[in-house]
């Protein structure tokens, strides 16, 4: 049996090569329209995506041939997992592929914000020598609060400790043993962590319980002058609350790789982006050659395994 696999979005080319070498028929069609996706779910055994293609309930209810959805990367917020389960469609992903890339990007944003690198770079390129304007802050001695102590949270902690930072972590699961082994303190609650940290970084998925997790009340608990780093998902922070806190100098800055809408759409999002004390990048934390190659190969392996499992069990 030859499996038909469709790859959408910009998945590394080795994904298709891996599957073709193992007898799969693979089509690569980036940037499908909704109508084309509705047709594809009726024709392919598996579809591999990144974060752009949206598998809504409406789309999945039309999936009569689809057996597997492969997400090359972290996070499943572009896939209605419940609807997929109802249609007996297996969803697989590669969260481990981008761990180092995202952790390094988090540290890069942290350093860029604390040392005002983007603004210093811009003004010098424009011919201005404003040495006295850019008085930054060191990471050494600062308290980093990490929300979410999974693969990426732990990778960030490891790097932050090498900068001689004090690291405190919070997670909904029991992380005391893992944290203790690394020399990381454990906060009793999210509120406890927010009150104690100088820098807050988020490493949790976006779901019903985490959407808007950091809002006006949570920000009010933070130290005046603290900063926020977000390389997870934009919807975890309430945009209006963050904008207000930055404009009122409750927070001294933010570094954001992710936004509630991507690309940004609302006036609040664009106002936030244009603030001088905000460093922004267009959701590129996992965009390294190494991470994307790993994700492409890993998701090909996972999808092929899942397809072979369906063949053995006889499930659709």
C-alpha cells in the first residue's frame, strides 16, 4: 500500500525526501486555501504542517480519508485536537526538535532588551553616536521567573544559570525534583513567582486555561520595572494589559516573538510593537537550520510510524 502524504507550509525538504525514499507518494503544496484544504483532507492519508495551516472542526469534519496530521514543531493550537480524535485522526508533533533554538532565542531577546541592542544598532546605522543614552542592565544577579518547566523551560534555566542569574520556576505539575537537580527554586504559585521575578519568561502551550493567563491583575503583582519575555504563544498575554503596563512604566520593557494575531492585526498590537522599550521578532524563535531540519525528519518518522500503525490495526 502506498500512502499519500501532503506537506503544506514550509517544512524542511528532507521531510519529503525521507517519506519518498520509503515508498510514500508525497505532494508539497504550500499555502493552501481553505477550499483546497477541505478537498485535501478527503484525498490524503496524512498531511504535514507547521503553524500556518488551520485544522478547524469544520475542516476535520470533512476528513474521510485522513488518518494522520503531523505538526512539525511545538504547539497544537492550529489543530482542533478534539475534533481530530472524534474522526479517529491521529495527531503527532515534534516538540523536542526546537528546544535549543527557542531557548537560545529567549536568551537573545533577553539580552537585546536589557542592553537596548536594537535601538543602539539602529541609531548608529543612522549616523548617531549615542553612547551615553544606552545604559543597560546585566543579567547577573537578576531573578528570572520561568512559567512552564518543560523541555524549553529547563533549557532556558540551564542557560540563565550560566549567566549567574537566580532562577525560579512554576508549573502546574510537580517539578520539585527536576528543579532541585538543576539548582532552580520552585514557586508555590504563579502569583508567588510574579511577585519575585525581575524578568518573566513564558514557556507554556496556548489552550483554554492559559489564554490571557498574564493579564492586568497578574502584571499588577510584578515588581515595578520588571520585564516580560514571550517566545511561546501571543494569546497567553493580554495585549491591552501589557500595553497599559508599559505605557504607565509599571513594566520597563518586553521582548516578544509571538502575538495574539500573526501577522498583527489590531491597533493595540501595532502600538505595542512600536514602543521604544519593546523588542520584537516575527515568530522566529524556532527558525534555525538545525531545528527545522530536525523537525522535518522527526515528523516524517512519526507520521510514517502512525500510518503503519493504522495499517496494522485496520483503523481508518
